[in-house]
C-alpha cells in the first residue's frame, strides 16, 4: 500500500539498536524466518544470496581499524578520477562525522581509507523525520576494481509491491527471537528478500517536526501470512547497505539504502531511504551513475 504519513516506533528501534543518534550503531545483518533457519541449518541460503555477483558491490565498514568488520555497510558506486565512491547511510556517522571514522573493505579484502564525505542536505540525524534522506557518499583513497560493473540505480516510481533483496553485514537473528550473538557463527554478508508494502513519497517542502517521506518499507511476516522462503528484515545494523529490485529489463538496480526499523521479530518493519527520490542529488554528486526503470 502507499501511505502518506507514519511514525517510527522509537522505543523498539532503541531496543534493537537501529535508532539514528549522535553515535554510530553496530551494523547487523538480516533477521530471517524460523522455518528457513531450521531447514537450512542456519543462514547458508541467505549468505549464498548475498554472494551472487550482482551484489558484489556491497562492502563492509569497520569502526575499529579493521579488527571487526560489520560496523556498517555500504555500496560501491564506481570510481571517479581514480577514487572509489561508496553510498551508505548518514546516520552511521556523527553529525560532525568524517570519512575516516571508518575503514572500508574492498571485495578482495583490501582495507581502504575514506578521504571525503557528503551528506544529503535534507538529512538532520532524526530518522523519525528524515529517514528518507539518510544518505552519505564517501570518497576512498583509491579505486575498487574487483566489484564487477558499477551497479544501476532505480529511477522509476513503481516500487510499491515489488520484491527486493536487502544486503548487509553483521549480526543475525530469527523472527521468533530476534538477533542474538550465537546466530553469528560464520562471518560474511547476508541477504534477505521481502515485498515492499509501504511507500511514502517525498513531502515538499519538508515539514518541520514531521516526516519528510521519501522512503520504502517492508514487514517481517510468517510463511502462514504469505512470506516467502528467504524473506527477512534488517537487523540492528545493516545500516548503509542497499536494497535491490529487478527492473523491467530483468537486471538488478539499487532502489534504497538501509536506514531504519521498528524491531527484530515478526511483525516488525524495516525502512529504506528511497533512491528514486534523490536521483538529481546522486547524479550531481557522482556523475556517470546509470539510472534505469
């Protein structure tokens, strides 16, 4: 459905560690169906989905100089003048954060440094109001050459009802319990599918003290409620990773950035900053991006 207004469940977000704040939160990977977890003996199917070549551009960030990866996630946009550009969420940085708050791991394992950062001008570090503008673009100290071709970006307006794949790094969980450290046995990125059931268009001009829109939402449902085998939602820190959909031409395109959520069990929601609503800003920040519908 398309909605025009909603409020985030801030108590649940804080409990799950996903609330945007003055300090970065640890990234988490996906929360999946209990039935799939039992059938697969873990997260193997979700890790295999994340490892498909079209998602090679989703990389891990570390806030402790590479001792632990998965503090946040990002997506390689391409190289501009010999420097990689990474799309991530603004809220994983402080309001006065800098690109070197993290190190960034290329697909071949190389740890790269951030040298510059640009935040979306409408983001205000309050995801009750501006989750739809939770974007940051980081410049790295060199190119990334092993992530396949630069990804396409969705520039249309038909996200409602589309199935997406969300990809990220970090902790994991199942719908009945939520995320727990014991689920993170094998490190690596993981992915989940889901159907977009909420869309809010951008509100212009953005209201003061209200939701400015420009987001996409999904809900974690049980199989008995229509969920598919690999469905899930974001954990406590897929923050900055990306949501992808299939285009009319059959290819994959980034349609959102992992931004927020209401919890980590059945019935909870995840929200994504909507790429199609900031197409002009993205194109100006990183010339040469490819948009598709």
